[in-house]
C-alpha cells in the first residue's frame, strides 16, 4: 500500500539535495572549525556560508544568526537568555496561550525563578489582539514572545503589529517562527522582531539543527558556556553537516517558496472544503485565511481523534490529532481549548499538514476514506444519540 | 508478542478493527455509563441478565483505540458469566486478554472494568 504522509508540520523528510550537500561534511570536510589548519578552516567556511544563507532568507545579517540544536533550543535560548540578562530592568514577560510547549514550559520555569508571566488569550480563530499586548505592558516588562504561526491549527498572528508595539515600548520581542520560515516570506525588519526561532527539519532540512536570530544589540546571556563558538553565545563544537543542511534547505526554500505556497494553499482549501462538505458536524479550527498554506485542522463531532488516526493509518494515511489520547499528558490540546472548543471537540480534532510531496491524488484519497471512518466510529459513539 | 515498533498489540488492533458487540441492547437489564469528555473516553455498557447470568452485553464508546478494544474485550469476557463471576473481572484481566496495553493506556482497561461494574450495579439496583 502506498503511504500518504500528511504530517509535514511534525517533521519533513530531508530533501535529497540537502542530504547530498551534507554528505561531504561527515567524511571529507570533517575538521573542527576552531582549528587553524585547512581542515578546520574549510569547515568554518561552510558554516559561515550557511549563516549568510539563513540571514538572507529573513532579512538579517550573518552575525545575527546563532545556530542551535533546533527550534526548542532556540526558544529556550531566547526566553531564558533575555530574562536572565535583563533581570535588573524588570521581571515581566508577556506571551500567548497557544504557544508551543517549548515557550510555555520555559515560561513556567521562569515563573518558578521569580519572573511574572502574562499569558494572553486568543479569539475563536486563535488570533492575539495586539491591543491586549499593549494593555499588558508594565514598567517591568522585559520580553514579549508570540509565535508567528501556530503549529496545530495554522493561524498566522499579527506579528508586525505586535512588533511595532514592542519597539515603541522598548521591549524585546521574540517570535517562534518554526512553522513559517521557508514556507512564507519572513523579514525580521518588517516584523520588528528582536529574536526569531527556526528549525531545519520543518523545511526539508535535517533534524537536530536550527537557528536563533538575535538582533544586534540585544542583551542576553549565553545558552551554553564553554568554548568561543557562535560569538561565545553558544559553546560546543558546531554541527557542521547539520548547519550545511540547514543552509541548503534555506537556499532551496528561497527558490521554491512562492510557487509552493500557492500550490499548497490551493490543495489546503480543496481539502478543507471537501471535508466540511462530505462530513456533517465538522468544523474548521483556526483562521480560514490568515493561515499557513499547508495546515488543515478540523474537529469532527462525536468521535475521538486517536481512533480516527489509527483507522487512517490502517489505510496508509499519516496525520495527527490534538486529542489527549495521543499524548502522554492525557489532556486535550491547550491550543484548541484556548479557541473555546469543548473538550470533546478538541479530542475529535485532526490535523493534516501538507508538503512538497502532496498532490491532488493524496487529497482525494483522504476525502474518500475519512467519511467512511467517521461513519464507522460514529456508529459506536455514545455521544451521538444525545444530539 | 507486542511489536515494539507499534503502539498496540496485534490483539488490540484486531479488536479495534473489528470490535465485537457494538451497539445498544433494547430494554437492557443494566446500563453502565462511565468516563468524561475531558479525559476523552466515554463508555456505555449494556447487559442482559437471565437467571443471574449475563446472556448478552453490548457497548458504545467514544475514545481511543485502547478504549474501543477494551470495551470490545470486556463485553466478550462477560457473556455467559454469572453476576458474581463478572464482578471478579479486573482491569488487569481485560488488559491481559488483549496481550497488554501501553502503560499510558492502562486507564482504558480501568474504564472497561468500571463500565461493567456500573452496569451490574444498575442491574442489582433495578432487581431489588
């Protein structure tokens, strides 16, 4: 059976050209970039080349890019780095209720260390109101962190508006752009962000590598202490093959992004329309238009997400859900609950995230199979008769 | 044997794919209703009792693969058993009959046991 992968927001396969670009850096160009000899300097050159590519993609300067082990580290670095470096200025942080766990859990950690965190609500589409950000600012606020687009239901936040507010108030502004970079244009100056997190494996790069953009002049403490790597902000011998892979992925994304976003938006809307038409009592989660080109998230009433996922998997279709049953926390998605969904609706959510190897055929197959699965599960649902 | 590369045992998947005893019993002698929407599992279990023996059992479940499989299994296990025997069925026994459940899913077997007990209690209360 041909499998259909529709979980590109969880991770993407590494592009064959990216793998090809990485390979020499395992064997031939294996030097330590801190070494003076030619092996070391060749490796160093490769890192700096990748750094410029990443910087160019987001309108930054090379020196403002720090390579990390991924998006989670970039988020941790941004939040802890700014918080601990600016404690003398204040202890207040503003964030949103639908952030990725890498931000939420870091904020909780900081709260335990004496910081105050304001967690802003979102509207039914998952949008933060920039007015709320403005109102939440106090003379103790040192950092605002709002994700550029949500990983579960794809809503794109008004980052530029929040950026303007942060800039006017002289407060550092971080955005988790892990789901955005390489998929739609991102410019750190247009957005007026001071820190931006990204991850390679969400844009056809390898796992285990990402980057944090840090605007020149931003005060933050190093993430790791040790050697002089990454301008002394992140010690540790660099992950050369990974960094080269990120560079190549970014280069490819830059070439393909425009057309690919358009193609995926069309497929996304086909899938959304088809699902809502063919399955009654189904609703779209997230904003219909201010939405990542590849994200489809629906709640199907009266059925639970994991049981839909398992049935889809039996048919070769790989997707994801915000149901508690698929997580270790046994709590439904905090994102979907924040939109005002009932726990049942959050449990009945499905996310299909499209990518480079998704075509009309795959969309059609989901539209053919899912209604049958839902009918089967609804026939055994105790929730149905009460409606 | 559990395949370490898959979440569930073959037995769980088999009951998930082809659940036994799905549906409701008309005029049941006992109904058990357990679970809540917050945790994402709701089970309804119906029993038909004749001479203190459970002659039929059916279920309706909203929940994950393990919730559906444990519902299916517990209804299979209980058929033909006396009320006293049925009360002896533990969640562990249901899980074992399915060749085990992942630790995080053991609560589904607890729910199956509770659904059965609740249906029996309902029967006992009605027959008083």
